[in-house]
């Protein structure tokens, strides 16, 4: 018989009592049995696991604690060293992952490139530093933050494209709790509705129908298999969109979809891709050797499944854009550092503040030669094809 319970707080490691049923069972054991080594008999039955799966206790020969995860051995060796200048979490390659990871969806590949460190820590090491108990809000918000506002306009846009009238959209948003109460909520909705209407007009020119064409994708590229459903197809090419200003993640989405479109080359569809953002439209023309580019990205994905890649999309985009503009590597690296360190006047603007980057790279300087190499490898081919139209 095996019983388990959460006995330690995930945040501060403080003791949490078991349920009444488990507690009573332990009391019965203590009353009915004794321990020859001294202490309470229940101590011989209870195994207390460490808070982290990579704890050294799992690899120290303890008969009650063991682990079969080879990739956690090196993390265990590095943990708790206490150096003044902490090294990155991983300094050597992890063992090869299971062959099943060579089959990846287009969405999964895009998610990897948006934060390779997060992918490695979550998928290979099972570490999720952002998870935990969140304090409940103690007051009702009257102003939406950036993420809440982004979700609001995104939901409103989809309802607008479904043909819902503004009054009905407002009712849905209020019922979902997305809008503040009273006149404040009315003002927020009016501003959001204006943005949605303006953006939907531009999007309608590129993607006129709500339900655009779709194509099931199943590509074999060397040792990799790439699968997904390609939506947003029109006779003039593939169309993607997001009601926000153009970001690094949008370029990644655009580039990956464009490569798949050019490899598959469906009949009746132009090999051109179009991304509609709130501040600009970005169009990619036909690419030569799309399979070669896609294979290169898949190889980076496989490399990133074994080691920490020094690829940070926001900083990498800043580097490539500045380098293409001035052909000066020092100025480009300075621009990348600004994106990495953030703007002191804009809270949350520093890319380095991401919890996974902080855990993986700590206080090291990851914007090195590898960072420059990866930034150019991922983003330079994109800008060689890009045609941009700025929205006034």
C-alpha cells in the first residue's frame, strides 16, 4: 500500500500537515509499534522527498530515494555549489532525448524558439519556476494591465470577425469579467472597440473570409517529422495576425509558417506569407531552398534539447535589426543589451527578467559569440525577404 501527501510548502519549504485520515493512521502506528532504533515507529514508514527533483539526495545511494532520470544527474552536481559567481545551470550537454521528440508540431517548434531555455527546463528537467501559489487580488482593478488588455482586444476581435454586433460583444466581455464595472468599463470597451474595428478592416483586406483554407502538414525532413494543420491559407498566400505591435515571436511564427508553405507548395496558393500586426504589415516573398532553412532550424531545436541555447528572441531581433541598419556589430550588440537589460522607465521590459532565463543563466553574460551566431542564423534570412508596410 502506498500513500502520499504534500508535506512541504512549495514556496518556503515549511511543513504542511497530512490529511486527518493519514494523520490518524500514523498515530495508530506510533501507539501499536515501537522502533528498535529509537524514535517514533512512523518515522520508519514516512519518506520525505526533497523539494527539487534534481536534489543530490536522489543520487547519494539512499535506499529510500532514487531517480531514473539521467538528465537530472548533472543538474544535481551543479546545484548548491555556492560559488560567488554562479555558473549557468547546465555546463555540459544532457543525454540525447527520446527519439519521439524528433516528431514536432509547427506550433511546438514555434514555442521552442520563443524561449529555448523554458523548453529545455520544462520538457527535459521538469522544472517550472513560475508555478506556485498566487495571492488572490485584494482589490478590484480599474485599469487593465498590458496582458489583460491584450486578451480583451483579442477576444473582441474574434467575436467581431464572427459578425457579432458591438452591444453583444460588450455583454460577453462584461459577463466574462474582462471589463471593469461601471463607466470605467464603458470607456475601456469604447477604446478597445475602436482598435478592433480599425484592425479588422485592415485584416479583412488580407484575410477576407473568417474561415480561410487549411492544409494538413506531415513532412519528413531528414531524421525529423514536422506535423500540424496549416490554417490561414488564401490564394495570395498564408496570412497570420495578432492585434498588437510586431514582436520577435510574430517574426518567428511568420518565418516558420512561410518555410512550411514553401516546402509543401500547395496548388492554387501563392508562396507568399503575410503577417498583419497593429503597427505594420510584414510580407515575405518566395524563399529559395526552404527545406534547407527548415532543417537548420530543426537542428537548432535538437541542439537546444540537450544544452542551453544562447538565443533570446527579443534581444536577437534587436541585434539583427540594428546590424542590418548600420552594419556595425558593436552598435548591434549594444541594442541587444538594451533589450536584455530593459528600460529603467518601463517595468517588465527587460528580457532577462524571465524566470527561466534567471534560473538557467543566473548572473552570467549570455550575450556572447554564440548569441550573435544564433541571432543571425534565425533572423537574418527573414529580413532578407521581408517587405514592410507601416500602419499610420
